[in-house]
């Protein structure tokens, strides 16, 4: 089974949302310094975890479970969008 177009669009919209809110997730990650060595990597992990949670929730809402191929496809989507997520979490914080 492959991810439906509707679910792919949903995943892309989640990624876009989290990219737009990346500063908030970077601030959350900063709360864990010095326990974490990289704020950017931690924020990236938080964002991808949130997107993964949304992916699983979408399936649950449809009373389905993602198969191995769905998860592999999800990973390909994240990998394709990873440079944009990483760029967003590396942006300098606005100091207004």
C-alpha cells in the first residue's frame, strides 16, 4: 500500500507548518542545553517527530495502520524535505 495523495498532501502541509514555526521549536530545544549538544539537530528531531506523529494520527483517523511501504515512503518524503527543515532551524533568531 502506498501513501494516498490526500495523506501526502497532509504530510507536506505539516512540514510546511513546522518549517514556518521553526523558531518556536528551536527555542524549545534551547531549553535542553547543555543536555543536548546541538540545538538545530534537536529542533530538527522535534519537528520530524511531530510530523511523524501527525502521519500516524492521519492513519488512525482513517481507521488504518501504515504498512512498511507507507513508512518507507514517509521517510523518503522527510529526507526530500530535510534540507528545508534544517535550513529553517538554522536561521538566526530575529532580535527585535
